C-alpha cells in the first residue's frame, strides 16, 4: 500500500508540473496586408473652338455677339470681344452646332455641323434683320457710296436710334472701322472712327443720300451718291 501511495504522489507531482509550464494558445497570426494604389481615372482630352463673328456686309469682326453651342458633347456660350473673336474652351471631341446672335437690329443664325477633333477654328457672319422700315426718316440698313472718290465704293452700315446714328464703314483702300453721327431733318453727319474722314449728306428719299466724303489725306471733298437697295439718279 505504501508503494502504491508513493506512486500516486509521483503521478500527481508530474501532472502538476506539466500544467504549470503549459501556455494558452494565442490568436491565429494573419498575413500582413499590402496597401493597394487606386487606379487613376483618365482625364478626357478636350479642345478649344475659336473663330470670328463677322458683320456680313462690312466683313469685319462684330463685337458683342453671342456664340452658343446648340448641340454637341459639351455645352457652352460666350460673347465676342472688340475684334469679334470668340473662344469656347474645354470641349469634348465631337460634332457641334452653333448659334450666332446679337440684339436688335440683328437676329440669329445657326451654323453646323462643326467637327472638333482637335483645336479648331470656325468663322461665320451675322446680318441685320429685315424688320425695320425703309423710309426717308429711318436710315437703318446697308448702303453703298459711289462717285468720283479714289477709294470708292464705300460700304456703310447704319444703325439708327432716333437722331443718333452708329455703324461701320469700309472702303476699297484705307478704312474699315466703326462710325457714329447724327440725323437732323434731312441732314446727315457721320464721323468714321478716328481717321478724320467724315461724311456729310442730305437725304433725297428712302434709298438715296447725296453726300460729300471729306478726306484731307486725299485732297479734300469728294461728291458721292449713297444708295440703299438700288441706284440713285445721277
């Protein structure tokens, strides 16, 4: 019995020693996570559409005209500068249709299709709308000056606001510029830009003005007929 008791004590001691040296299992070890770099979103290629809005009769840049994208992959609108130039930037490639417009007495006109597959250029023209009356009291419209004048023919655009006149003048050689003036009774006075060239005339009827172009650089006064929509009697 004594031997059995001693054997049991040895077993108990061995079991106690084994329990004291054991360690509890830890959490499972995970593999390190490598951070991923997001794939960059490609930036779409865009282009610019530029050009000039011209006055149809005078063939010069028309300031203050609105250029609007009527249809196309990108929308947009802008206004022409003093030279009639415009730029529509950041356009996606594709086919566009444009509208050129300006307030009265101008109207609007549609253009297109215009392909924008690289930086592109497009030029168009605007004309006066036809709603104004053609009378001796209303000089608004397109005129042409002819006569014994070295630079004739001269093209004249008149826009009338009461007795005030403004517009554009272009002749065969020297001038293509804005002008302003007055209309009192039947007497017309026009000053062409800062050139020193002036036009003084008398309205004969709704289609004819008898006038003098004063151009000191060419030697003085030159008689001309200024007609609208036909010829003046000589």
